[in-house]
C-alpha cells in the first residue's frame, strides 16, 4: 500500500479533489462513514493519501455529495496506475512485456477508437437528435418547497458548483459559520465548523420556521455541521446566528 512518503503527483491530485468535494458538500468524516460502506478511519486514510482509494469509494463520495463522478474517476484511473505499478512500466527496457499491461493498452486503444467511431456517427447529418440516449441525471434530491426541513447533505444540495456562499464569518473563539445558497435546490442553510460542545447555530428567514443544529459531542467539532434547509430562491433576508454554550448570540446576514 502507498504510504504518505510515496504519494505521487497523480495520487495527490486525486486526494486533493476528494477532500475539496467533501468540504464543499459539508460532509464530516462521521457523516461520510454513515452514508457509505467505508469507516471513518478508512476515509481519513483515503483522503490523506495513506491508503489506495477504492473505485467504489470515489463513486460513493460523488453520490453523497451530488457530484458527477467522471472527473474524479479520471483522476482515480491515473492514481490507480501508480498504486498498481503500471505507471512505472514506461521506463522499462524495450522487449520487457507484461501481459496485463499489454491487454490494458489494447483495451484502452480499442476504447479510444470506438469513441472516435461513435463521435463520427453522431455527426452524420441524417441522424436524429431525438434518438440519442440521454445522459444519466445527477440532480439534487429536492427543489424549492420539497427541500424545506431536509438535510442538504442527504439531498445532494451542497455539491461542487451547486452552491454559493452568501455570508460567512469566523468568530473570536474560532467557530466559523456560513450561509449557503443551493442554486439548484432553491434553498438556504447554515454550515458551521470548529464548534464547541453545546454551541448552537440557528438559521432564520421571514415567513419560515427557524432551523437549528447543535454540537452534542467532541466529534462535531472536527468536521462540518449543517442546519436543515429552508426553501428560498434568494438568500437575501436570511440570518444565521451562533449561540455559544458560553457567550452571547452573534449573527451574520445575507
């Protein structure tokens, strides 16, 4: 297995992409472990490059985060070549053969040729666009009113390119809160990190029920916590407040 000292640029690029996706989706390691077949400690090793990342783990993270998997799977292919040693074989002397590597090159070459043929067929003028097979949808699990009270992580509303930060602030004791707007989900929610046990974060919006999340154990201070969502086409008028276990309420507003 690859150790931290053996992390190659390909592996580093993959793990960086995985970490960015996890953070943009507001997923703590605990939440990630609860929604995938992989443990919290396994995810920590995958994301730090200490252990080869399984293909299915990449797919699982993309699914939970509501992100299309193609880009990260392409990075995984390069990293997997390094983990398996295939990436080192290009430097071997001419005449050294590896059956698995040869078969893989043949497969990749055939796939490239097939892709070219498919592209040529799609460009023929007498082909009807209506006959094209649509790409699978990777949209969120809810939109607008259907998102009211839902978990933004469970609904896939916090994926990369799906969300904007309407306001954010780091307070004196280190707690950080952010007002997020899910453009595709048409909803807002609050995300917080570095909370202390007993801290609460509250999201309020005129005409909607307040939403709240509370740090109940030390593990909650490690990753991100998110309030349930409030349906909103625009974050304007939404307020997020940190209510510390010890201290006064402090708020930010879009």
